């Protein structure tokens, strides 16, 4: 019995050690990807902020042309919700947090009488919503770990078409915002219509601060710049999602490696105790047999 228990423990220890090698390798890979994702995020931030400021300033210069592109609708009868998740798991609560936030948003909007069209990014998203009886109109997958601007352009083209054709009045995005390596949060933002921020606020007289001259006219500029601004916003969300995914995976794999170390030590102690019990039993049997022989003589 003791020998069989010892063999079983040895097999479990080898299994734990093999698993630890995998989780440690995944931890190191994720850690190397975090730096790259952060660099891409920082490099894109200037373009995204400048594009957003230019579009909002142009829209404020021609309120009539921008009525459909700027602000928040008072009443929303139809909306499109874009959820950005990951292609892979083993990343802690990264996928579940953003997917559940998207689920709650869709449920709330439908409860208010709004028709919701659901578009998702990431292989983990579509099965999650299908299992809960929510129809996914379009799913983009295969690039969540390392997105490119071409990927963002493809997503933006699909999202913008529904808004430009007046099929939806509002486009919302649910994604993970990357604040730092130790802080990420799931946020819901409005993509369309564009929301003016403080960086492009009009002056007290109602116009733009300073003097701005537009060439060509603001209406044509808005038609050209709004898709670019939408692409930059979605690209920013994809980059922050990728950075958050790698960070969450690095933490999850580090925790798994620590747990494997603890489990390996615990199993080793149990195996040593079983070996000691087996040796003690054998010694007692030998002593008992020797004593029986001595008594018989």
C-alpha cells in the first residue's frame, strides 16, 4: 500500500513540475509582451488625441453639419454595442469582466426599449453571448493579442456603416482601459456620435478659441475626418485591451506558478512522510521477526 501511494505521489509531483514549467514560460512571454504593448499604446496616443481634437473643432465650426456627429442623443431607439475581449483565456478575470459588463449594458438598454445590435471582438466573446441567448451580429477574431490599424479599420468600417445609414442612433464600446501595469478597468464609452471634451471646448463667445480657417469647408472635412477619428478610437481600445490582456495573463500565470510551487512542496512532504512510514513499518517487521526467532530458540 505504501509503495503504491509513493508511486502515485511521484507521478503527481512530476505532473505539477511539468505544469509549472508551462505556466512560468507563459508568465515570461506575457511579461515581454507587456512592454511592447505599452510602447505601441504610447506611440498611438498623440495621433488619437490630435485626431479627436481636430474633428471636434471642425464639428463645432459647423453645428448644422455636425448635428448628427457630435453630442449625445436625447432618445435612443436603436444602438450598436461593440465589446472588445480576448482571443485566449488563462488571463484571470480579463475576459469575464468585460463580457459581463457588456451583457449588463445590453440587458439595460433592452430594458429601456432600445433595439441593440451586438458586435464583438475576440474569440471568447461570441460563445459567451450565444450561451446566454444573445445574438451576435458580427464577430471579429484572431488579432486581439496584437492588433494592427488595419484590424481597427475593418471594425470601424462595419460600425460606421450602421451609423451613417441611420440604422442605429448611438454606438457604444465596452473595453478594458489600461491605466498602468497594476491598474486596469472596464469602461463603457460612446463612439458615435462623438463626444466633445475639454480640449476642444468652445470659447465663451460661442466660437472656437483663437482663429481657425478650414480648407475645404467643415462639412467636407467632417465627412473625411470622422471615419479616421473612429478608426483611431477603436485602435486605441484594441491596443489598451491587448496591454490589459498581457498584464492579466502575466499576473494569472505568476499566481499559477506560485501555486504549483506550494503544491509541489506539499506533495513532497506527504511523499517523504509516506516513505518514513514505510521504512518504519519494515524496520518493525524485521525487529519483530528477529525477536520471534530469538524467542523460539
